[in-house]
């Protein structure tokens, strides 16, 4: 039996998805952010840094390439 009191908080009411709290620290500006684009290798980039470096991170605006490992990641706009 699951003890829901020890489970992570709900991401939003009615969505039914569980989300753990996460600290985002941009690998570019090194500031803690409420959101970062992330790669499984650990690279994180905030929206401001992504916008500033957009020309070098993507060629089509649909996917971006991690500069650390070369993994192709989606923006979630497919």
C-alpha cells in the first residue's frame, strides 16, 4: 500500500501527474532558475541563456543540441 503523505506534491490540480521538486541551476550563467531546459547528461540552460545562444543551439527551432554531449533534445513544441 502506498503512503501518499510521503509522495511528491501534485504538479497541478486535476492533472494526476506527480512531480518531484527540482532545483535548476543554469550551466551557462550558473544562477538558480525556476525552469531550465535540461539534458540527461546534466546540462541545464535557462530561458534567457537559451534565447541569447539560440543561433548556436538550434537550426530549426524545433530541437536543440546539447553542447556538452551532442544529444538532440526537443523544445516540446512538436
